[in-house]
C-alpha cells in the first residue's frame, strides 16, 4: 500500500467515523450504502479478481436477509448470532450453487447462477415464514451481545461500520494473499493456471463461497438496518444492480465497488419519487458503461494516474540524462 | 390410477395443453437465443423485452394507433400484427446491433450479456413508465374464438390455444428447415463454425450477423404477438419468462436447433404435469431439472462438450 492510498483510506475512515455527529447526510442512508458497498465488494471478488460473472448474487444477499430477519424476529436471536446464521445460509447455498455453476464457463456460468437464484426467489415467494409479498416486517434489531441496544441509529451505525470494515479487510487480505494471486491467474489465463498444476475448480469454488458468504453478511446487515426483508432483496434486479455497481465503480479495483454502490444507491434515492425512472436510468448507465468506459470510474482514474506517473518518470529520466 | 391422486383426466389434459403452449413459447424463444448465440456469441438478455415489445406493438396496433392518428375506427388487426410486429421489432433489433452490439464482438462475451441486460432494463422501464404494470388484455381474433368440445372426454379445446401450438410449431420447423437444409442455412452454420473463413470465401459476414440478430429478435416478437391474447400484455411479461428460457437453454445446450425446440416443448409439458401433481413446485421444476442436468451432463442434453 502506497503512502497516498494510506492517506486516502485514513481520510475515508475518519469521514465514516464522524457520520453520527453531523446533519448533512442521513445516517440510515450511510448504513444502506455500507451494506451495498460490502455486497458489491464481495461480488467484485468474484467478477473482478476471478473473472466469474455471477448473475445470481441476490440469492445470497436476499436469502441471508430473510434468514437473519426470521432468526431475529421469530427466534429472538441476538443480532450477532442472527447475522452469523444468515452468513451460514449464504455459505451453504454458495457452496451448492457454486459447485453446480463452475461446471460450465463464461456465459453459461452467468445463466446458471441467474436460474438458480430464481429458485430462491420462488422459495421466498411461496414458503410460509417469508411472508410472501409482504416479506418479514418489523424485525427487531435486538441487543448486541445481549447488552448493547441497537435500536438507536448511532449504535447500529457503528456496528454496521465495524462489520463492513471486517468484511472489506477480509476481501483485501484475500486479494493480496497467494490464494488471491492464483485467482487472478485464473482470470487472466485459465489453461495456463491448470497447466501449472492448480486445481482451478477448487479455487473458483472457494472464491465463490467466500463471495457468497460476504454477500450474505451484507444482506443480513441490511435486514437489521431496515428491519425488513422483502422479495426485492432476492429479485434478479438486485443481482443486476450489484453487477452495475461493480462495473460502474471499476471491476477489479478495491475502491471501485464502493464508489459504484454509492452512486447507484444515491441515484436510486434521488429518483425514488419518479416511479420507474430509476430502472430506465440504471439501464442506460449500464449501456454507457459497457460501451464507453469498461474500466469504471476508479479504473479509469487509476489508468490516468498510471499514465501520468509514467510520463513524469520519462521526463524525469530525460532530465537526469542531460 | 389418476383418481387415486384426486386428479381428473380432464384436469390433466387441460394442464398438459397449457404446458404445451408454454412449451411452444420456450421453444421459439430458446431457438432465437440459440441462433443469435451461434453467430454473435452473445446471449441476448433483451430477448424477453423484445418478446414483450411484440405483444405491446400488437396491442397498441389494435387499441391505440387509431386514436393516435385521430381515426378511432382504424386499428391494426391480429393477422397484420403477426407479421408487422416482428418486422418492426426485428428492425429495432438491427439498429441496436449496428449501433451498439457490434462494438463488443472483440471483447469477452460477458459484455454482450451486460449490454443487452441494460437495454432490457431501459425498454422494460419505459413501458412501465408509460403503461404501468397492471397489464392490458388483448381480445382473441374473431376467426379463432370459441373452441371444440370433445364430448367423449368432456373436454373443451379453445381454438386460439390450438392455433398457438400449431403456429409456433410451424415457425420452429420452418426455421429448422431453413438452417439445416437450405443454402442460406449452410452459410449460417459455416459462420457459426468459422466466420473468418466464410468471410474469406466472399460472404458478407457482418451483414449476415446483423440479419441473423434481426431474425432471432423477430422470432421473439412473433412469440409475443402469439402470447398477447393468452396472457396479459404487461411490461414485465418478458423478463419473468426469459430466465426460464435461460434455464431451458442450459438444459438443452445451444449446440443444436432441433434440440432447443424439443427441450422447450418437453420442459413446458413437464411444467404442466407438475402443476397437476404438485402445484407449489411448478414454477421451480425447470430450475431443478437444470441442476440435475448440470450434475449428470454439464454440456446440456444436446450440447457439444468443448
């Protein structure tokens, strides 16, 4: 990590830490943003660093939201346990879906994950405990470790912030670990990774499970923040949204998904009053991203920065030679 | 034997008929997807939206266009719409291909999927904005109203539903014949195998790609017009269907034209059967079959192992 990046992260963290003490930004909005930022970052681990496009991540996000909401409301589990249970669900489902989907590659992988997630959607629609069209409403946030009351937004905010940081650091650690290097090599050239002796399928599966579990964590957090788990969370639109966040921000960059999540969530908030306009705008952004800037905002910025550095180095070298 | 499950033969046959109708839609749509994928290497996520467009254009032609033109008596009837709507949607498709899709062929196939997904959102969103999601009904054309009563079975077969099955089967078979047995089909299959070589032989491959996309899209719109009197015409009718069709395509594998037709019909029937015996699972059965097929034969029933 360069000095610049470290400063950037410190500043960001400082901003996040003081959110409850100001009036400019609505605190629940920042919590929502953190949940989706974690969701997109988890998704990016798969798309950006392994090169697998899952179109079914809503199954983990929304499914875990349901599990956590039910555990908290019907069983009275404390929030940390409810979230763990949601992650456990996402982990198991991720393992099942992942082991099916990695049997095919590329475009088929996307279609399979989409179809499998639709299975979860229909389950959520028809099972008793999910409440059908209404979803699970009025989920209690409960007492963290049985003594910290999360019903105040400030307490909930710091809980969400800590969870987000844990998830984010885990992803960051995974990417920079030897395991992450192998994932990147699969993304760049799968046949070569196989010829080097890596069991590519196992690596893909593990990446899928980690990504699913963290997506589940994001979903669980979301259901506690909004005290709500609904069909929107498991709908394939949600899977599409997380793809958009990641692409818009920048595939394969650490900060990209966070920026993308911020923009998409902000935009949705802004357009919420005008009916189906947000769908049209999101679709249009999708088209523009794919056609015009596939590296995403952070990706383009990094590329620009790199070019700038290079030209500076070249100029510097020239002057020294003189 | 059936009575033991509390099911009458009438109910069974009625559900099988519904299944066959759904199956014919799956067949046309997966056929279009397979043709487009073969030549363009793009999974056309817009397919569902284009199916919806077909249905909506037919509905607009029948009920709206007269008022727009200030001639309340003027309307475009079903039979004209059956030809005009696919042509119109096909033309829109050709414009989309020329303006956008074309730019992505040199990239990973996934970008094609993402672009068409975005376009599907835009189209669906626009129609939701204009017409809401409540749905419009499209009346069955006069010539196909009513039905046949089979007294001996105590069955009533609506004419329109029979027509849907016949028409879609005819279109599927004609498409199959065109691709597998004609000169044009030869070029198409050659383009699927090796576009560069075909281009070297003097065939205008980019033009062929564009027309193929237009044709595949027109098939979707044709299915949409057929579907308009059966289902409600609403903006989300396509997006719910397209995911099922994706599963159908994964089950069948996109290697063979006949394969996608057969798979589509068979899965429609299976869905109908499930509706009789275990209605709760009917919306999920195709996805479950997909999971099983992936376990047993990952390349799909008719797919080639690559």
